[in-house]
C-alpha cells in the first residue's frame, strides 16, 4: 500500500509525463510546468487537482487550463484520470462502486510508463 508521500511522487511523475506529451504534441521542447494545487484524501487514494505553475505565480488568466483531476490509487499503484463529462466526485463514487466506464487511456501505470483501459 502506498503512503501519501509515495502517491505524491507518482502524481508529480504523472504531471511531468503530461508536460512532455503536451510539448511533443505542440512540437516544442518544453511545455508549461504543471503543479498540484489541491489534494483530497479518499479511501482508495488521493485525488490531485493541478494547474499551470505560471498562473499561480502571475494570476494571469492566459495560463488557466481546464485540467481534470486524477486519482493515484494506493493499492493498485496506478493513476486514473477523470473525464470532463461530469463532476470528479461522482466519477470517484462510480469508480469505487465498479460503475465507472473507462477509455483506452483511463489508467497510467508509472512503473511501466504505459496507459491502459484496465
């Protein structure tokens, strides 16, 4: 079982991966640095909210993004990225109850650096 510290390290690693993927998608060397700005502890793990670091430093609205939170599971050691179709709290409850519908890239496995639907 992961500790809060372990889950935070995985969350930071996931943000780095998202930065790299965005830079590659845009054909750039770097993307804006992302940072965690809120953590919610849940029985299955921690939910992390994030945004662009420059927004926190400057409060300039051009650095705002529509970032959906994600869950780092403490038992399964994987990341579940919530979608934008409804509130993350309801998505968490659906996931906890086995009713969450996944997509091909719903889960990220940090130890293998791969995405999966399961």
